[in-house]
C-alpha cells in the first residue's frame, strides 16, 4: 500500500483488519465520486473591476463599483466567483485561475471586465490582421484592456489563457469604452500568443460587448447595469442570444445612445438553448437538476465527514469490542447506502442529458420540416404565377 494511503488510513483511525480495509476502500471510492461529480458541475467566474487609473490620463470610473455589486448578485449560483478590483496585472490573475483549475472539469467559465480598453495598430504580431469575429467590421483581436497602472493586455491573449481551463463553454462580458489615443498607457501592445484561436474553441466562446467599435460608453447607464435589469425582469435566466436585443431595447427606451453586441461562431444550434448565467442549459420549469445534484453532493460530503468522525471514535482503544463491531457494521451499511445514492444521482444526470439530446433532435427536425414546408409553399406560389401568366 502506498505511503499516501497509509497516511490516509492513519488519519481515519483505521487498522489493518479486513472489515476496516473494506470500509477504507469504499470511503476512497466515495471521495473520488464526490470530487468527480463536483468537478463536472464547476461554474467559475472571474470579474475584473478597474475603477482607478492613477498613473494614466484616464479619469476614474465611478460606476465600476456598482457593476461589481450587481455582478456578485448575478453569479451567486456559481461555485467560484473571484472579484478583483483595480487589477494591475491581468495576465498574472488569469494564469493563476487557470493553474488552479488545470485538472478541473469546468462546465462554465465567465470572464468580466469593467474599465477602459484601447484599439491600437501597434501590435507586434500579425495575428490581429485575421479577424476571427464575424459579427462586426472591427477586429476584436486588436483590442487591449487597460490595466490600472497603464499596462495593456490584449483581448486575443485573454482568450488563449482562459482556454487553458478547458471550459465546456466560455462566456465573456466586456463593459468598457475605448480610446484610440496612443498617449494613454503603453503605445506598444505585446501579443504573447501568435496563433489564432482554434475554430473548435471559438464555437464554444460567446463575447458580449457593452459597446461597438470601442465607442464611448456610459458609466451611469453601463452595460452591466442594464444587463442586471434584464436579468431580474427575466427571472434570473436569459437566453444568451436574446441579451443584446433586450439590453439595446432598454437603452433605446431611455434615449441612451449606446449599442451592445454579441460575438459568437454559430454552428448548428450550439448557442440556441444556452441560458445565461444559470447552471442549466435549458430553462427547466419544475426544478434545476444541476442545482439538485450539487445540493445532494454537498449533503453527501457532510455525511462522509460524519462517517470519518465515527471511524475515529470506532477505532479508539477505549471502545469495547462488541460496540466497535456494531458501529463498524453500521458505518459499512451507511457507506453502501451512499454508494447506491451516488449511482442513482449518476443515472438521473444521464437521463437529463438524454432528454436534452432528444429535445435538440426534435427541434432540429422541426426546423428541417419548417424549411421544407416553406420551400414547398414557395414552389407552389411560383407555379400558380406561371399558370396565371400563361392563361
């Protein structure tokens, strides 16, 4: 047996008899399953709030703090939310986050930035010449975020670094206004990653821009503040493809001359059913299955901790042999029950995924049928016109 396992057994107070070994092995299985289920449901958010720029010509952004308060509310359902005010080294922050989740299975990763951004022609790499965002005429890879001490970190590099977390979906909100004034910050933007983002990764990235073409943005009617209004109005769940239209409509009604935009690479229905920022891909009417699984996982974690304490008491020399045997059998039964419960949760999760796939297949078939019907109607109309002309 490895030194690590021996230390673990010692920590649990388990001796070398066969029944205790059985409990030990089952306990390790439970711990492994708990970690796997928990990691499979990880939702992580990194929020950068740059309000003060003491070493630059930028005036302070008074609305950024309010943005942070609202974002904290919107991401309450996430497993990990890291809020960084006045970041002077964004690259270091992003790399630490990715190193922390190197072996995790991140289901959702969200990156938010409130602050200034610049567009510059002084990039040292040719990667920015090939625009991989297909929604706008401006090139998002030629944009850099302004750090609090004047440093610039390219949007292109941020995406590359965040993808090291291997998220199933990466969403980004950039609530920033830009300036092409090269006297602000460093004039030369160093692009660390020379390669373009791979197409396979791009189709899993959605970027919400608080303003288009790096135009001026409102600090008092920020994108984040409007997004929060929609978030509350939509009962805390918004289809990601509807965010931009709803925010822009809200601004229009308030006579705010600002326009948000969404950058995605659409392939089939890869974003059609994505609900932001909730943990479920579909809006489930009766319950949030992912939330239920996480609650059960936390409950089982507590149960395992209780079992560990019982083991420590069980192997105490002060306990009588008969009582130890009874407690041993009771703990083993409890572990068996936990394993059965874990298998049940796994089956429920698989059933949910199967339902989602079946629903997608039905929707895709409906879209195909609708398209074929529309084509048939057009053909019949054309045929009628031809008959009318001939008569």
